[in-house]
């Protein structure tokens, strides 16, 4: 299929989508369009690509299909790139709905659920021969099985595409903490309870890979977290890519269990007590730190588009180490003293980082908006304290 002016529709312009924009905007053969779903998506300020505003959140597959057809009226080859879990799940329901000129990896809903649902993925991981933390679906606050779990525990939403809980995850350190949380929030049938694997933030690793339509792995970047926001249980705020592919075979086995093809971001933790790899979770999309991949030598966003347009591509692996920083969250860790690092150390890491969630010299407005918003929030906080 000729690639001249292929349309690429990026669904979402949060930090994930902004990274994809910056990975693709310089390719003249692609007409890249970003779709933002609300004021919270700072990528709406990018000047690199044309943008479409979608005022209302989309939570139904048919509604998404209607919008995609509305945005892409001419029958041009159109690559769809989901940037959030909700779009991944909705696209899996549209495998037979959208015509063939819409290009994406058409995995079944069952395959997607088997990898992304935090209750179902345990079975998939075990079938792949992976070690998993002891995990329990919370169906009863008085479940005797809770007694046998080792603290601390993590409470995680069952499905990350639905706002079932007021948090991404929460750590409880003892039985009293657990019951306090359960009394405060209605979490029954909405969360899994998971044992915390010993080790700090730098024991958490991500394997990011692309499996093509012939079930070949054609791109891999592994990344080590250095800091998370929040520490011990949050998202990457500072990390570095690696030259290893130690995690890749485990990820390939996981995908093979359900016949999945496409992008995968899989998190593992190296147990501090026995150095064994423990599977944590899977995201079937590019992660928030995807802008660093091109700096590591593997532009996974570009490879994704290419793989949907061409029959065969040679595999590409990381060729250099690179660092990535979520400047807002990582600075908050330092200022709130959540991590054992001095500001001077952080600033040195900041100026030497290869890639950021928001800052990009050729596209500074999203970061400038973010920093102005941070100052505004801080001033409001100070004035509210002063007037109290």
C-alpha cells in the first residue's frame, strides 16, 4: 500500500498522545491529526499537528465509530493510534465495524480483556509461565482469604479504562488501614488486592514491544524506573532506557497465549528478596514515556504505523540509553520530600534528561502552559492558607 499522505489519527492528547505526536510529526508522508477529549489534555496546545476537539468523553464503541467516520470522511488509509485504555478496549469492539481502510491491530475483545483486566490477566500470566504476586478480587470485605495476605497491600482498580475508584492504586500497611479504606469507599467488585513485591522504585521495569501481524517482534525498548509518582506505587516520573532484552521472551509468551498482536507495555518488578522477575500488569498501548523511544533508537510510534502499511519490517532494538522525565510529577516528589534526593541533584538530572512528558524545544507551548498552571495552583494554595 502506498504511504503517500497516509492519515494518522491519534486518539487523545494527554502526555501519551503528545509523545506520539512528537514521534510522528516530522514524517511528510503522514497527515497526522490529534484528537483531544477535554481541557485536561495539555497536548491540545501543540502546534505540530492539526487538532480536533471532541467535547464529550466517548464511552461506547458505536459512538467512537461514528466520530471516527465523522473525522475521516474521505476513504484515505487511516492509522488509528489509541493512547488510553478506553480507546484500546473500544477499538477491540470495532474489529468488524470499521471498514478496511481504517488500520489498527484488530484483536478480539476477549484477547484484550485477557491481557488488560487485572483479574483475568492473572490466569493469562500463569499460562505463560510468569510469576505473579498473590492477588485477590475483592468480593467481600470479610473474605477470609484477606487474612492470609502479606502486608503492605496494593488496591488496584479492576479495569483501568473505567473510573470505578477515586485512585489509580492505594497502599495499605496493615489490617486497620485496609478496613479504613473499605469503610470509606465502595470498592467491592471494583478492585483487586495485591501483595506488594519487595523493592524500591528502581526495581520496576517496563518492556515495550510491537508484535506484527505475522506474530514477529519487530521493536523492543526496555526501561527501568528510577522514580515513581507516587513512590512505590505510582507511574514513572523518571526513568532510563536499557540495552537489554531480558524481559522480551516473557512478554512474547504472554502475547502468544491469546494470540495478541500490536503494541504492549508490560511492567515487571525484580523481587528484592530473591531477584526473580514478577509480572505486574499489561497496557496494550504506548506508555506515557513513549517520547523517549526515538532517542533510544526505536521510534515505536513510527514502527507501529509502518507495520500496518507494509508486509515485513526488520526488527529494531534499543541502541542507546536515554532518560525521560515527567517534569511536573518528578518535581512534586522532590519538593514534597517524598523521595530521598536533593533539589540540586534533581535539577542536574532535569537539564540532562533526553526527553520529557511536556517540554519539547520545537513545541514549547504545552510545557509553558503546564508550568504557568503549576504556579497558579501554588499561588492559590498560598493565598488560601494566608486567608484561613
